[in-house]
């Protein structure tokens, strides 16, 4: 029972810290102080250390000798790698998920796309976008693959929030609709090809975000 409780607490600590890092509330290079975090969550050092390991696995934190654990730095050169990995793994997941996609799942994914199109700020858009991508791949029933995809989405979100803190504009996601149309027709190959192009644009297109920051296409 104790192990289960500590595992749940570890997941919560890792999720909250990841959200703060992704949103830019904790800046790159900032030290994650084990004592302070343990006190905040009313935890021992054990779940905090495990949460740090999870953040390192996500690429959100780094452990440095004699300097402790710090928020990982990032630059736009990482975007291409993240996009390539997402494209390959999400297509793999979709191929396995497609035979199990129901009308109800596709309707929910369509609703997520509409929510994204109607979003007035980047955080709401990112949540809707992530929901769409998760819905269409989750029926693959491959938990390790899905966990890796989730980590890559977290990395994408960090770049997105950095680039689009201001100046967000509503947009229509035609790729999402094309993917859904192909899946409804049972054309898995067309859906996978569109998904791959859609995700890769997140890393390849050197769009200029507001304020002169380097941004990226959205996926």
C-alpha cells in the first residue's frame, strides 16, 4: 500500500513540475531544490527523487555533479529531432490503432479539433491538439509507445509555449480534418501519410513567432 501511495505521489509531483517547466514558470537552468519540493508536497525525498528521474527521462531536467538537478535548457535545433520522432512513433501507433477506432472515438477527435480551432490562447489550443492526437492513437493499446509519445508532446509544448506567449491567433487545422476523413473512409495509409507530414511541419517550418522569437508550425 505504501509503495502504491508513493508511486501516485511521485506521478503528481512529476506532473506538476513538468507543467510548470513547460509553461515557462520555472526557467531553463533553474535548480530544482529537493528539500523545497518535498516540503511543498508534504513528501519524503524518495518520491521527489523519483519525480526528478521522470523529468530527466522526459528531457525536462538534467542532473549535474555537485550542482543537483536543474531545468534542462533547450534550443530550436531540438525541434527537428522531436518532430521526426513524433512522426515516426505516432504513425506506428496509428497503424495499430486504426482497426480499433470507433465512430465514437472519431467523433471525440473531431470535437477536439473544433475546440482547438476555437481556442483564444495557446494553452487551450495545445490541450485540444494533444487530446486529438491521443484519441486517434490510444486504441493501439501499446502503453510504452504511448508513454514515449506523451513525453514528446510535452517537449513540443515547451517549445510552443516559449514561442507563442503573446500574439496568439485562432486557426483552422485542415490536417486534422483530412486525417479524420481518411480514417472514416478506412484509408489508413492516407491518414498516416497526412499525420506524418502534419507532425514534421512542427519541426521543419521556421516560422517567426511574435516578438521576433523563432517559432514553429503547429502540430
